[in-house]
């Protein structure tokens, strides 16, 4: 027996491939990535769909980026930056020795062309695009200035600390100026960036092929190629993952994820995303004006059950207006406990008229933060009924729904936010300040106008020290908690399902990762 | 060949296309849903939406929008896709060819097996073979394509990996695109490996797509054959001492083919425009999926382009069916 053991150990140590298979990164191989649909445009400055972004961020880089597994800002094509005294001018020092995939050198001019085409109507490339999401990208930038070959300045319209997060978003890629001039409005079909993978070909509705950029400035990608394969049928996608036809499968439903978890060859990683699903309470409606009524609604809803029933466990309950994966989250806040008795008492104290029927608006489309809106609405309706409140479920088509809620026509409405640029400002100022509570077109659909809260979040926009800003945001969250303009419901979990042959698979809380460091066992 | 007749039918096509273009244009704009809103989603501010609508020309009157559309369509420009910004023709062409390849393969399977089974059933009426094929035909017509496709993948790709489960070629295999039809391009570039790979990928989806037409064709062939085999001229042929298979194929099948050709024509039209389910299950990059996606995204130009192409295909197939009648039955004359 002992002899056999020795022999076996010897044999294993003689096969380095076998012994080190799981922990020694190897280079080579093709990563096949199954997903639900095709990309629309690989000019990320114009992309508004997740499938375009997933592919595009392998090809392009930005001045700054989010961490591989967090939403914290790190340098990328800019090595350092500083902000002027008045908070209006940002100076970025650029990385040297970087070239685009087409051989064009990366420099300040490339940054200028990539940004000016979006904001400057006179820029020759401006007419090539639709530049739809200015509020999340460069809308706050007044001017882009080339200082020298490797220094660029951005001048903002007002002091705006969240700018860094905007620059890290997919919407601000640095694109080869030569390619932009050559491909004009078709640059989305011929992406040229500086990233670890370069574009090879795109067969529409079928596959996008990328290959390693051998001239990459940093750590070169581990796999030779990435093929992003469109597999629209979710069951087929699951079978493709189980059979090893694809290495990663996106957007599987909860039942499929449960199957993947049981499969010894497959791996699942999950973490809370940056999104939030919420129930907004229209603070301008007489019935909901009293804060005790709103607090009562918060006490009436059992979020834990909601998450089990609707999200099948793939979510965490929300207590603040943004997720714990974003900095500035106030974890000291004690959530409103599920307590129907207390809710009833609060309603009675407030003199709530139990004969009023409130409208509860349910979203007509499902989103990650609200996978089954109608079921959710029915559940909330039942919870409200249990404390004596009558609610009627109201539905519209999506376009009408957004328009009418932005007009404040609802009593209570369900909505959510995918997370935008993952800066607290995006949630607190964007969705809850008095500035955005102006109808029509209010993003603050609770129409909640709290002067103290608004002052805090506006002040935070002008502070460039993260710690200082976080303090203000934590205070703002306390006011939000006390006043209950929303009942925050849940932050859905983000999940990545893949074959165990893959290693070092990252998962950023917004689900958008470069697969530069991922390697595949032979 | 009645060329004048063909010419007149082609002229009619122009009228049909005009009618279809007006109908599709209006219907698309009558259904609720704003392309700009769908494109931008909930991130968009009202100003951004307004600006995008303006850029897409959606803020102009319907008459002006239709005029712009027809004017460029007449010049061969079907417009630009709202979602991708690429010319619609460029988007449609490769997908149409993928669909044509799948549909033709399915039609070949449906015709060979459907007609064959139908003939044998008719000849051996009330035999075990007859009952079995007609039972299978009933199953074929009533089986949901979706379920069949997934079962085939599960059994023949996952459990017993005999066939690839998706796409037109193995990933990473490349051939120069000449016609866009994988099998033809493989032949043109003398690549037997690619030809085999393409065929291998084609079998499961084509078989899935073929089940319904195959079943229909088998049943029609059977009843039509039974009718023909009862005719006097068949009895005469047999009395002359002709070989039984010659009687069945030349005297019987040829005369029984008229209703079958009609059904085949109709089915080909349907397959070309409606292979959505099969394309979705087998990740086949075809036109059916594209139309559905475009419709969901209210991509007006893309949907309009696809529907016009379907109208052309349907009209041409009908014309072809009429012409095949003349070839099959010399008694049929086209009235000029």
C-alpha cells in the first residue's frame, strides 16, 4: 500500500500539468461566452444596451475605470488627475506608450476627439452619432482642452465631483481618432480601442470574435480569443453551458441557476448589484402627505418574504436608496421592521381615512430589480390590505407609465434604477432631490422636496474629498429614512455562471467586466 | 413559357408592394410604443428623448415621414435601422440568406420524406405502414416546434452528442463569404470539411422546421394519390402491363402532384417568413428572429424592409407555383 502511495505521488509530481492545473494561470484557448442577444453598436459612447457594453468594454478603455470586483475608481488611461481650486477644471495626466489597435498612438488629441465629438456640435465627428445619455456621460463638461501631448483638461459647467464615475462608465470610451475619421457613422461596426482585446469580426445575431491585443500596454490577456455567441433561448443557453459548448452563460433564470449550482463542473458567483427596486410614495397626494402614513407603509411590507417569493432568493432587502456595493452606504440605519400592528397604530395616529382607495402602479416590464412587477404589486396590495389600507393596481404600457409617473399622476408607483454611474449622487441627487421633483419629467417620482436633504446632496457635488462627501451622503440617508419618500424594496443579486475550467473570473457589482485576466485550463 | 403573363404578374407586384408599404407604415405607428423611449430606457431624461425623436425624424407628420420613406425606397434605399444605425438592406441581406438556407433544407426534407411517405401509404392503403405514417403525420402536425427542438438538442446534442446544438458552423471555422449560403460557399472554396460541418449543423434545425410541412405533405400526397390511383387511365396503364412503379410514379404521382405543389409553395413562403421559433432555439442568425427583435424595439425602418421582402417572396412563390402547374399538367393553359 505504502509503495503505491509513493509511486502515485511520484507520478503526480512528474506531471506538472496535472499538479498545477488549477492554480497556475496558463495562456491560450478560446473563451466562449453565451448570451441572450446580439450587440447593437460597438461605439460605446452611443450604446444603450447591455449586450453592446459587455462586448465593447473588452475592446475600449477609459481615462479611469471601476475596480474588477468593486465600484471604486482606479486609474486606466489616465495615470493621475487633479481638480482646480474652483472645482471647475480637471487635469488628467495620460499614460505614455499606449497605442490603439490600428497603430494610432494614444495621446491628448485622441481624448479630445473622443470627448469633443459628443459635446461639441462643431466637431467634425459630432454628426456621426446620437449621443443619447449625456446626463450620465459628458453633459456636465463645457470644454475639453489639450494642454500638451499627454495632458488633458476638462472644464465643467459647475463643480461636479461625480464626474470621475461618469468617465469610468462605458459611455466615455477613448476611440482611435483615425478609425473615427475613417468609419464615420459606422464606427460602431468597426471598434478600435486600446483594450486587452481587439475586434476581429461580427456576424450579426450570431457571434462577435475578439482576439488578444499583443501590443497591450499592461498585462496581456490570458485567453487567445473571446467569442460572444448569441443564444436567445434560455434553456438552450443552459444546455450549452452544461454540455461545455460555452464557458459562460449569461442571464439564466433562477431555476437554471439552481441547476448550475448542483453541477460539479460548473461554478456560480453572486453578489449584490448596484441597482434598486423601490415603491415611490407620492408625497404631494393628500393621503400620503403625513410622514406617519408613509412609515406605516414601510412597516406593513415584509421584504424578506417578497425576496423569497419574487426574486427566488436572488436579492437582498434594501433599507437605503442605494446598494451597499456603492461607497457612502449608511449601514448604521435600522430598517423599518415588518410590523403590521405598528403600521396600524401609526395610521390611526395620523388619522388615516381607511375608506380611501390608493392607486398602486405596477410596472409593465420586468427588470433585474423588479423581475415580476405584477406579482410584486399583488403582494404589496395584500400587505396593505392586512393593515386596513385599500390599494388598486394600475397598469399602463411602459412609455406611458414613465411619462405619467414623471408627471406625478400616481399615488404609489413601483420603479427602480439600474445604478447609473454608481455614484451616490446619481441616486440621491438624481432621484430624490427637490431639483428633480419638478413636473413634467420628474425623475424624483415621489415629488419629495426636502430642503435639508437637497442642500446636503448639492453641497456634496462640490466636495472632491471622498470621505467628506460620504459623511454628507450618510446624513442624507438618515433624512431619507425618516421621511420615507420611497419604500426601498430590494437590490437584486448579480450572478455569473461559468465552467470550472475558467479561473480568475471577476464580477463587478454592475456585471460589466473585462475578461483580460480570465484563464482557461487546457 | 407565357412571358407576357409573367410580366403582368410582376407588374401586379408593384401594386402589392405599394399597398403593403402603406399598411405596414400605418400599422407600425398605430401600435403603442415609442422607439426613442424603448431605445433609451429608463435612464433617459425628457430632453434626451425629445432630442432623439427629432434626430430620428419621429417628430414630423406621418405624411412627411411616409413621403421620405417612399422617396428613398424608390431609389433602392430602405432606410437606416433605428437601433443600430446601419442601412437596413445591409442588416437584412445576410440574415435573409441564413433563413433561405434553413428553409430550403427543411423543404427538401419535407418534400422527400413527405411525398415518399404519402405515396407508400396510398399504395399500401390500410397496411401497418399506412397507419404508422399517418399516425406520425398527426403527431408531426400537432407537436409544438419549441418542445421538439429543445428535446432534440437535449437528446442528440447534450445526452448523446451526435449533432452540434447551435449556429451554422463550428465556432472558429471560417470560409470566404461569396453567396452567404454556407454549403454553397464551402463547395466554391473546395472545403469538404466545412461542407460537412455546415451539413452537420443544418440537420437538427432543418428537421425541426420540416416536421409540420412534412406531415401536411404526407397527408395531402396520400389522399391525392388515392384519388388518382382510382382513375381509369391508371387501370388502363396497368392493363397494358406496365411496371407497377412506373404506373405509380409516372401516371399516378405526376397527376397527384398539383395539390402537393400548392401546399409546398405555401409552406415555403411560411417558412421563409416565419422560422422564428426554430431560429431562436438553434441560435440560427436568421430573418425571423430579426423581425421579432425589430418589432419589439419599434425599429420602423427594419420592420418595413422585412415585410416588403416577405411580400416580394410570397408573390414570387405564388407565381412560381402557377408556372409549375403548367409544367405538371399540360391541360392547364394560362389565359392571356
